[in-house]
C-alpha cells in the first residue's frame, strides 16, 4: 500500500488543486488553479490528474471538499463557499473518467484523517482538526475512527451560534464560522474599525478591501489594533475549543490555516479562553496546537482519503 500511487483532488471556494503522492503521505506532484463552475473545475481536475500521474494509473482517487456533501452517495450538496455546486455527482464523474476507486470526504474530515494517520502517526485515538480557513469545520476522530454521522454533518461546528449577533458565517450571524474563520478575522476588523480605536495601518485600506490575511500580517508586524482583533478572535476560538473539549473529551485539537500563520499570537489566547471555559480535567487532558502536518495538510487530506479508498478494496 505504501508504494502505490495515489491521486487527490482538493476543492476549495477560492482554489482547487491536484496532488499525486504515495501511501506514506509523501506528496510527489502538486498543481492548483482558481475554482470556477462545477463542470469546468471537475473537468480540469480530471485532466490535470491524468497529466500529473504521467500515464501511470493511481490505486485510488480521494476528493476533499467543503460540506455539505454526501460521502455515501458521492454528491456535493450546495456548499456555502461553492455557489452553484448543487447535487454534483462528482464521484461518478471521476470514476467514469479515470476508472479508479474514488471517494469523497468533507475537507475537515479528510484533513483530520491525514493529521491522525501521517501527522500523529496513529498515536492519538481522539483528535479534532479545526480548519481555521476560509470557513470553519471540524474533523472528528474518536477511538481511531472518523465520525461522520448519518447525514455527513458531524463536525459542522461552524454553524453553531456563539453570539446573538455578529459577522455572518455558514448563513448565520454570530456563528463560530462568522467569528473564528480566516475570513472572519477581516470581518471583525471591519466592525472594530468603525468604532473608536487606536491608529492602525489598516486605516489606510478601504474598508471593503480588508481581508483576514491583511489583519494577520499587520498583527505580526505589531500593529496594536490588529493585535486586539486577533486576541478577540482567539477568545471566540478558545470558547469553541472548550465546547468540543467538554462534549468530546479529545486528547488533541489540531488547528489549521490561521494558527500556522499567526502562531502564538492566536494560540496563547485560544488556550487561555479554553482553559477558563472547559472542564479542568478535560482541558488538562487535551493539547491545543497547530496541526503537525502544517501547510502540507491541504495536499495530504485528499491523499489520505485516496488511501482509505484503496484500502477498502484491498
């Protein structure tokens, strides 16, 4: 299994990518492009996958995509970050074109499997991966098994409402996604810039052009206002972690994109908030940190699902 060629497709709201790798979690080739319509994006994924495999037939193809979706039926079901992608039979389309076993998984679930298998070397049986990207979702592994639920919506923590009002995420104001995702950092900054605040480099940017990435960059440069916004987001993310800790009692919560960009500027506040809010024994039993796989996790997520698809027929 470790030497077999695996093919992975990652479909995001902004960009999609193809990765070719092996069963040991080594990415051998990678290429990405802007996401567009379902039909054109899938056609490009298939063509690019064939080219990157260099004529060799992969053992399986794994597809990672934001939910909602049906892993059992192989359907993408109108994700909020993919407008127009309504009941797309992507597994059937890929299998028909490439003639290889193909499996679809929620991107957070796929990343959790990669983190568990290749980042943590299967040494932690109870782990949660939080995407902390454009959106916010959770991949949950309990007892060494991925938790999907009967409708593939286990782990949709982004939909949970933390506050009566606030930035909108996952169609809901004040939601976890609206307050803790990468996009949310920019939205929080826009709100706070309209209130009395200390001078900031962000004042020079038109309000509608401010993004979470820019807020993070200014925070890393020591901008006092940006640092305050990051600390506010860390508080919300820490409360979210506390909810997961109290309900699921994980050994580890691995945080994705934003945590890697911001490091301890974000993590210190997240841990402080989780410590205050969670049951003490449950908090002490849980490590909250950046995902071990780092920036590799997006590539390896789809490959991890490809490996599972290959194992299922072995």
